[in-house]
C-alpha cells in the first residue's frame, strides 16, 4: 500500500515509531522481474520432475506389462499341469483296471489265444510308452511352475514400486503447478489453451518425413501444455516430439532423457540444424523441434500452449540436437 511521498528521514522515523517492538515488516510483493526469475526457476525444476514422472510412468507400464505376460504364462502352465495331473490320475486308474503295474504281464499270460497275447503285449507296450511321456511332461511343467509364479510376483512387486514413484512425482508436480499458476497470474501470462485447437499450417522448408513431423506439430499449436500429456488434447515437451515423429514414421522413446540417449549416434551440430531436428536444453529437461528459418515448435511449460517461436527467444541454454 502506498502512503504518498514522504521525505526519507521522516519516513524512517515514522517506520520506527509505527513498528511494534519485536515485530517484523511484511515481506513486499515480488516485482515483475523477481516473479519472472522465480518462474524460470520453477519451470526448470518442473521440467526435471516431469521428465522423472514420465520415466517412472514408462517403467510402471513396462513392469505391469511384464507382470501381465508372466502371469498369463503362469496361468496357462497351471492349467496345463492340472490337465496333465488329470491324465496321470486316469492313467493310474486304467493301470489298476488292466491288472496293476505295467512292468508285469500276469494278466496277458492267462490267455490261451496267441493272437490275444500278442495284442495285449502291443497294447501294454503302447500304454507304457504313453505313460512315460505323460509323466515326463507333467514333471517338467510342474517343476517350472513355481519359478514362473515367482517371476510373476517379482514383476508385480517392481510394478508396484514404480507406481509409488509415479504417485510421489505427481504430487510434487501438482505443488509446482500451483506455484507456477500463482506467478503466471501475477504476471498476467497464464494461457489455458484450447484442447480442440486446429493449429497452424506448416509452410516451411522441411521435406520428406520431417515435413510430416512439422505438419503434425504445427497442427497442435494452441493446445495446452499438460504434464505427462501425449495428446491429442495436450502435450508436454517430449510428448509432442514423440507424437510428431510418430507421424513421420519414427518411433521415439517417451521421455526427454530417453530421446537424447536414443539419439546418441544421431547427434548434429547446433550450427547445422535441419527442419525436424530435436533440440535439447541444458539439463535435458526440455526438447523442441526445429522448424527451419530460425524457428522452433514446442510445448513450453505449465500455463502455456504449444507454440512457434524463434530459436533466439527460446530462453534456455542448449546442449545439443538429434536428427531422428
């Protein structure tokens, strides 16, 4: 609150008189410059936490899928063992009906007809061989059953661990978003975006699959930044690059770190950028797509939208580029 113009000395005396003993002055509201600086720090931190969240989410999905595969295998083998067990029981019953153990032939020897004797020997030989095969199959399946069950349980425990990591990172992101929105409101810069935006038409110099990538990315302009977003109504930075390059026929991994590692053998100089190249910032917390003509298209951060800006106004120190 402003009190008007007061001479400096008088103002100091007035402040001393009015301030209670032991009291403190209220912290002044941050200036716009301070708010912007704080927002930049929050955005950098959010970039890293969002990438960690995306990584944990991917690991959770992979662990859950592995558990599902192993559990399905376990259930199939369990059913097979149950069927084989039933066959072994039936076989034992038939053995008993035919006169006991397969290795003895007292019943056959009571026959006076040579043809009956030969038929019985052939039948028992066939049954003995079938019994051996079934018992061996039952033993193999039963022996591997516990190992399959244990592997499935280990995969489930790993999935649960990754799920807990996702929850923790999500909670931290939600707190960061509150702080970001507060500062953006203070700056009058919050943009909700439109999930149904039809974007812009790309008319730049790209060709081949890079042209398809940039046509897709430009069509997303105006859609909101959403942490963990992979479209179609909103994106985070690596969600946009992944979806855009999918439109160009290339399957990128999900997170910024993974995309950088994936492109280890595809790195290009920042002085030799071509349309479609992925540009990574320092700390690998953010990635954008070079559009040609000194421009990039990217999903910046909370409270902003997918947009096209000049590379010179990017506002982040660059670490390198990858050409998918």
